C-alpha cells in the first residue's frame, strides 16, 4: 500500500514537472456551475477585480479609472515591473470583455 502511495506521489510530481500543472488541475475546470459558468473563469474574474481593486458591479468607466490608478503606482518608471503592468492590463481587458458579454452581471 505504501508503495502505491509513493508511486502515485512520484507520478504527480513528474506530471507537474512535465506539464506545469498537477494532474487534478489538468482534469478539473470542466464542471459547469450555476450562474457564473466554469469555476476557473469565475476565479479569473475575481482575481482581476482584486488586481484592480474594483467591486463586482463596477461599470466600464470605474474599471478604466481603477486601471489608470493602478498603473500610476506600478509603472516601471516608478519602481514597478513590466510583469505587474501586464497583469493590470490583462485584468482590465478581462473585466471589460466580460462586461460586454454579460451586461446584466456588471463585471
């Protein structure tokens, strides 16, 4: 029994090293939940809101203003990094795209 656990653990580690994901991450994300769609997509929206510091019902102008404020803090000229800027841009794009597709959800 112990051998099986060790082998399963090693296979999980090998999978992570080869693909950059754990086996359960590769299998997950296919479940459709009630209103919010896939859990992974919903998690991305929550993370995007956290990055920009906006609430769930934010409008397009609020998202743009929060993005501008965030960039003024994390810009590379002010000691930030390009990675943070890319993350903020991706968050803004994701929230605005979601707002266009689902106007009733309000991002």
